[in-house]
C-alpha cells in the first residue's frame, strides 16, 4: 500500500507466539515455555521485521508463558524494556472479538503495535481484517496491516490494507 501523507494510519502487527514445548505434560497450557526452535525463531523473526524497517511503538501480549517470552524477545530486539510490554489476560486463547476490544483501547500515541497471542483466535482475527486469507498463522508468524485511522478505537470499521505475512520457514 502506498500511504498518502495526508491520510493518517496505524500499523497493526499480529504475532503468533513462537513454538512451545510440550515435553512436560504436568504443566498447564498457560505455563508452557518456548522450545529450542521457538527460542531460535523468535529473535530471527524480530530481526527480520527490523530489517524490513517495521517500527513497533508498543508490545501487547497474552500473559501466557510462551506469548510473554515471544514478546520479550521481540522487545529486546527492538531495544525496549521488557517491563513496558502491556499484558492483557483476555488475549489468552482469545476469539476475534477480544482482539478488537483490546486493540480499540490502545493509547493513540502508539502508531504501530505488535500483538502477541495464540491460535485459533489470532488466525481468525487476521482473516477478518482484509481480503487476504490465511489457513493457519504458523508459530512465530507475523501478519501486518495498515489501518486508515489515527484512532485505535476505529479499528473495526476503518479501511485496512494487508502489508505482509511472514513466518520463520518462509524467510
């Protein structure tokens, strides 16, 4: 999309948490950590976004261990304090309506946000944003859109334009 300098816009970057570890079956789903592949893929994908020139003003995440760690890895790559990550419990296994609610409450000082969460809700939400469809956002996959607005509260009804969808095996 070519951005018209007169048209304000926001950029939304959806990130599925990196690959998690299923090795300890005594852990709850919420407490599953990243596995070795996840710990390799997350910094690689963060660096990929940096190399693409993708700015991220705020990091918003599910507090589940695997999403939280993925967000921390990205914020570290962007040289941001991990304590600045905004956690929303509602993003844990959230349906699309929750993503709209959480994002619409984001402070408008942020022009570009990254939201770290889980499937199936993340893929379902991404498929509601534009005419671009994905079957399944892979672990540590990134789906980005521009939103023609200067107010996050307008996300549901504002014009949205697909930017890209990248994932570790595709880069």
